[in-house]
C-alpha cells in the first residue's frame, strides 16, 4: 500500500495509521471529527479513552495484536468502544503496511441495536438478509440500511420507491430528504437513477426474477459504482427490488493506476538489459533478457516445476531459503552471487538482487539478475596472478603464508602436527653466471617438476623467493624422510651440461606457541646448517 496516506482523506470512514508502538502517525479528516476532543497520541487513547493497549484490558481484544500474533496481513473484528456516549460498536478493519497498520473504523452501533448478533457476524449481512424472503425482517433492514455506507434504494412491485438511505442520495447528488420517502409515486426519481444503467438488462433480471444482478457502472459525474440488484419481499405478500450501490471510485482509480503501473513495468522489463523475474515456488513472470541468458524460451521457464531447477546444486539450499522468506513476505533485500544452469548445461555466474512484493494479493519474490560470468573469470585470473608464481606456476610466498596461518590455527585448536621443508638450489648464482638467466629459469622450473612428483596433493608447495622453495606437510608426515627422497632424486638425475644440480634442505616441525615467523626462522636455521655442513644435505632443527 502506498505511503502517501493523504489519499485516505478522500474516504468517508474514519481511518488511522498506527506504527508498531501504537502511535498514530496519520489520522484522516473523518476520524478527527469522530474522535474530536480525545487526548493522547496512542490509538487506544484516541479510539477508546484507554490508558494502556486494548489487549491489557480484560475481555477487550486488540485487533492489531491479534493480527500480528497470527502473522496475518489483514483482519477485521466487531469492537466495543467505551466513550462519553456509553458503549458503542465499531467494525474495525485492519491491514498490514510494512511495520505500520492501517485501521478502518465503521460505527455500527445503531446496526447492533436493530438486528440480531448472528446477522452482524455473517460474511455479508446486507445481501444475506435481503436474499432471505422473510417479511418480518424488512423493518429491521430499514434501520440497518440507514447506517451503512452503501447507497440503497428499495422499490415495491408497483415500482414505487419505498426507501433510500443518505449515502444513496449523496452518491447521486439528489435534492430529496430520505426520511420523507413513502411510496413515492413520482417515477422521475427512478428515471433519473436508471438513466445511468443498462435498463434492458435490469428489466430482464426483474422479469426472470434472477437472484442477483451485479456490474460495475460509470456515472456521468465521474463516479464509479459497484451496483447489485436483488429481489426481496417488502412485506408478507408483495415482492420488491433492492439496488445496492457501493462507491468504488477511489478503489477503481487505484486499480487502474496499478494496471497502468503493471503495464509500464512490463514495457520497461522487456527492454531492460538485466534479467527480471517474479516467482513463488515457480516463476510467474520472466523477461526475455532472463530467458535468453539461460538459453530458454519464456514459456519454458514459466513451465518449470520449481525455480530451483535452474540453480546450480551448490547454491540450491541458499536459494530455497530465500524463496521461503519471499513467500512469507519478508522484504529484506538480498544481494548474492550464485551459479545458474543454462538449458544446455552451461554454468553461469549471476548477481541477484531480490525482495518481496505483492502480486494479485499474494506474497511473491521479485529479482533482478546480472550475468557476471565474464567478471568472475577475470576475478579468477586476477586471483591466480595474485597467488601464483609466474615462472613456475606454483603458489607464491603470499599465498603460502595464508595456508601456513590456517595450519597453525588448526594445530593450536585440534592438536594436529605439521612440518616445514625450506630448500635452496646449491650454487644457483654460478649457474646463472655460467649459462645465463634463461637456463637458470629452466633449472627452477625443472626443480619444481621433480618436487611435485615426490609430494602429495595435500602438501602445499610454493616458491619462497629466488631459488628458495618451501613445502608444508600436514598430518605429522616424516618431513626429513620426504626431504631426503627429494634430495636424492635431484642429485641423481638433474644435470646442466657437466654440472650436477643439488639442493640443500632445512626441516622443522610445529611446536606449541609457534607463529609464522618463529617456525620459518627455525626452518631457515636448519637450511643454514645444511649449507654450512657442505650443501646437498638435509638438516633438522626442532
């Protein structure tokens, strides 16, 4: 519902808009007159002269609290108001509008006094009682019809007007006093009224005595009415006819504006460069951009049994939860990235922005979808550049430290063990100086290839810098044994011309209280010992 509450000043019923703390944030002109002189800013103060909410009073239900407790979007109840005039009765209709509630109050005190309680509680007391051809209730209906906001005109079988109420006179702007209508012989009144309608249709319903005739009519003065015709008995023997007119001008205009808004939405949606959808469990609307994005036709998407069919399995639980929130009317905006599946099985990364709205009176989700597949591919490339050594293709120092930080956390929390191997190609400067840097690069790459074949997939292998490399071995592996195996493999099989390539290793293991700096420092000390003790060897510092 629109937050422009000023439109309620056009409605003749008392209306109040109330926030979650029972504060009145808007009251229309009719309500100001109805509750003139009441003190306070709370709904229960102005409506009921209470000093605390209705639900805190014994046997006095609060429609707002009932609606919220039952998670309803609308609610209505017959409510007692205790005023300076004594006990009065109101039909209270209440609607949810975000965190606010909108209350319509209809004073039915005279109605309560004039008809039985079971009539009051019926779904539609006017039509129900008029359809009962019971002459003894006719006078009760006259009292009833004087107090409702519908316009009513009743004729007898002789086509004499026997009753009109005040709203009827106001709707048609007639210069008559409703209290003076008594078997009016002058047919001019009926001619004035019937000139607005399809007389042939009315005569057909009268002749065939059909139970109900109903249609929307547009008056010459611009008003729009919902008009109903019902045959009734005006006394114990004579039939009559009742016309009931509800002024729906404002409601009709709002509906037309809504239709125009929906049409504008569809036009804009069809040319929008982003995908747009409206969904419950299934899609109930998709635009062409969204269908093209997923290689489906619009009809194919609308005929899917569930929106989850196009969602990648890794993201279905996440989307399922959001769909359920939308059906509950939760309007919190979600922005998230997921993978969708095209009709041909391709994976597409998309960014979705979704919220809840109302569609034909029901909660639905509405979303906007942007294809970010190309962006994701670039992000992955950038991430690889940021974490990978460009020459050898293994992790760089920055990425290795992230893995080492996580492994230290696991060791401290769960008591796991791990080791570090830091190794360095012996006499690498001499290789560069003798054979050139291109050959030096080939030595680095071949060293990496040899090491990869000697370690597990779970081991973390990175270039530490220059000709230095580092390996993280989780799960308590014998790191000295692994380092020795790598050393022998390189020493026995790797030559550049007559030069044999060898490697020196420093090994250490995690100790309680270690940090990244402390464990790397011990590995570096072990590598230094290997160099000092002749190179091409493995040293361990615990």
